């Protein structure tokens, strides 16, 4: 696969099973990560080969999760997949914006209110997707 195909494939994986997340610790600092859980170990070998990351088994050993957590790696992954994301594009945009302008030496580029608003929007995106999964259609019966 060429790199464009790899990027599109990773975007599909992230849209389907991936998570773009940011947490705030007790000191008000952000911890961001991108992760993909999947029980096909071959997928994680491929992810590590082409995109790096860290892969660990779940506590029961039937599933594995590949995680990207360094700023540089996350930005590289987001930039690679952004043109191909469909479902989680806004989540990726939020994480990218916070990584580029809201943490570390760039913290001053976003106010606390702007950072909080972006985190709330990311949380709303996650909630929206969860509630859509719970919707059922009875077919008129």
C-alpha cells in the first residue's frame, strides 16, 4: 500500500474504532491520546509498522490497544488522516487545535475559557455518537 492508501485506511479504522481524547489532570494540564482497540493483533502490527505508537494487551488478553500519546506523533497521525476522516473529523480537529495552541509552551494562545469550550465540544461529540448507537428502528411494527 502506498502512503496515501495507508492514511485513508487508518482514517477508516479511527472513524470506526478509534478514540481522540483529552483529559485534564489535577493541576489543570492536558493529557491527549489517540487510541485504537481491536482484537486482531495483525492490525496492531501494521499500525506500529506504519504509524508507530504503543500496543498493549487488555487485562484479559483478548484485545489489544494501540495508543499514540506524544504531541509530535499525534499531530503526525492527525495530519495524515485528516483528509480522509468522516465521522470523527471534528474530534481530530479539536485535539489538533489543543495540541498546537492550547498546551505546553503554546498554552497562552488559547484562553482557559476557549480550552474548556473545546473540551466540552469534544465531550459532546463523544456523547452524540453514543446516543446514536442506542437509537433503534422498529420498522413500524
